[in-house]
C-alpha cells in the first residue's frame, strides 16, 4: 500500500480517539485527481486536517474549527517524504491532546 506510514498514523488516531473521521480522495486508490488527498476531521480537538501530495513534498494543512464547525485559524507543514509526514501528523495529534 502506498503511503503506509501516513495511514498507520491516521489509523492509530482513529482507533484511540472517538470523533475522528476521514475521507480518502487519493488518486492512487482510484478516487481523485491528487496522488494523495486525505481530509480528516477530529472533533475531540475541533480540528480538520488535509494531507495532500501531487508532486514533491507532502502538505499537511490543519484548521481550527469554532463551536459551529466553521474554520477560524489554520497552519501548514511541508514534509519531504511520507515518513516525515507520518511523524508530523503524530506530533500534531499529541500536541493537540496536551492542549485540550
């Protein structure tokens, strides 16, 4: 499976935290235009993540949601490869858990 490490990080979050859901629009799975495109919503910390790659670096965008589920702030990280992207996702998840 392509992007195995990213999917493992996502699966760990999904199994350990209620309210995590995601949709996979990745082209490699036959679903979309982008090579990798995951939309993740984590209601436990009111965040939405988008993990994407077309060519080159993997981009992780994380958006804070308000009490109505509307975006109210965002940040972004570029990662050179899937291993670094998986570590960055894990780091974001842990940081958000500590802040909650």
